[in-house]
C-alpha cells in the first residue's frame, strides 16, 4: 500500500471518482459521507442526470469490478466524536476533504441555507483540523478550496499568496479574498482556519483552489454504469459547461447569464483526480500551507456556450445561444488572469477542452436524454435582495437538519 487516504465527502461528484482513482493506484482508501447532498437534492427538487446507486452499492460494485476495497464510514463531520473515531480507527496519512455543501446558489436561497452552509462547512473543517492536531499530527490535509475565494480583482491572481511592499517594508500575506456568495465565503473561512492550524500547530496542508469542473466520467467511473458519479445540470448544483451540454441535447437555448464576459478557470473532472493524487504524493512540509490554483484553462461564459454550440451543430443539433437575466451579483466584464503553474510543475497532464471532448459529453448525455428535467434548468435563485428568491419546498419548516443514518459510528461495508 502507498498509504492510507481518507476521502471526506466520498459520495459526491468529485469525492467518489477520487476514491476510485486512488484505490486503483494502490492506496488504502476510506470514504466518509452522511448523504446530506442527496437530502439537499430532494429539498430543492433536483436529481443527477445519470442513475446513481447508493454509496454502499457503489463500493460493492467497485470491489467486483476492480478487486480493490474501499472502506465506507457513515457520519457527520460536524460531530467531533465521529471525526475522532474515524481518525483513531483508520489513522490516515492523507485526508482529502470534499465533505462540504458545494453550491453557491444553495447558499443564497435564504437565511436557512446560508446559515447551514456556513455552519456545516466551517465547523466540519475545524473538527478535521483538531483531529489532525490531536490524533494525526504528521498527516497531510488536501482541502478542496475554490477559485471563487479570490473574486475578480483588477490585478493578477497569484497562487495563494501576495507579497506587499508598504512604507519601505515587505510582507507576504494570503492573497486577499473577495468572494461572491456565502458558499464561497465559507471556503475563505476554511482557508484562514487551515492557515492558522499550519502556523500555530505545524500541521501540513494543501489548499486546492479549484476552478469550475466539467465532465461526465473518469477512467474508473467509465468501467461500469454502477460506478457513475453524480452529474448535475440544474441551476443549483450544476456548473456552466455541464448545463450548456444538457441544454443542447434537450433542444433548449444555451442561457448565458448577462453579457457573458464572466471569466473563470475550468478543468476536466479527470484532471481533478490527477491534481489530488499529485498533492497526496507530494505532501506539504510540517507548518506549511501550500496553495495551488487548480485549473487548466480560462474561458468566459459566452466562449463556453459558443464551444458547445459549435460541437453540437457537428452532431446534428441546432442550439441557440441567448443572453438571460443574470441572477447573480457579479461583474459581467472584467480583468482575469490567474496563475496556475504549480500543479503543472508537479506533473499534471491536462485534458484541454476541445471539440472531441465536448462531443463525448454530448454523446453520453444523449443516452440519458429522457431523464432531462427542463424545470431544473431555471429555478429562480437570485442574489439580489429585491429579487424574487425561490425558496425550497421545505422553507416553511425548521432549518435543514442532518438526518442521522441508523448506522453505527465507524460502520464499514460488509465484505
């Protein structure tokens, strides 16, 4: 075994492919999840495009397909006793942390979802840091951050740090953060807490400030339909390129928010699992917080839409690109130049966004065309305080709660 890797949020779009990827490469892998994401999907009335078995079923299917084991632990990261028990039993060498509420629109629905996002993400991450300090001080945290922490400053975005000269003196700070949603703000809090833990407790951490991810599968998920990951195209949990591809297949217009000049970093899901493996293989030093900007290319939203339109036309589709009212508060035309060399220096081999790659996405989506729910494409979540915010169906009840799954702490999938 190359080492023990604990994947937090192992039921998610990125967590499950990462677990399989590392397992296939000889790591002993355990996944942790409380299945809250499936509850959030039910709450707002969406579902992934591809049928997704339970995580228990996927773990069993992985064993059959690959002859490799993935351990499964069910529990909530905001419960410190649970986190402590996992660290005591599994003794991780590395912790890959995806286990957070991942949606900016969800965090902006109302005070309930905003508060839930902040509490769930920040407290869960704090519990992991304390467990590392007390039980696994030599382990390495690989934390999924986001490029959205930076916002869109009118200067170049460095990889994590900025050196400032002021009144004849010089100091290096974490790069200033100007997030555009309460979800992204929760990730800023995480980054500051991790920075504190590395400075004061001498922990090891790598913050992966990831761009927008697209793609339908990885080498591992393509082995068997039961290993599919949770591909979303809806307005709450989906991302721009994935949504455009589904709109094209469904015969719907490709909806570019506002002017479409919003520019961000993008990467293929296959590169996400590559980047995480590179971070695990090359751990930070004790007392070090490394920050990697994890993306491979920069595009504006309108550039993405045009790429999808061109590829779809080659396959006999005829989608239109339209400019739709922007539900977000953001600059629609801005300067954007983010550095992203450190993962390339470690050996990242990018999958660049070409017509062939978009074709493969469109072709797989076409197989599941009958499952597309057009009502999920526009759901009315707005950033503006004067906008008509769409509350989830459960808005008239108490704030979201985490259902306690009736499984013992540390429960593992039976052999």
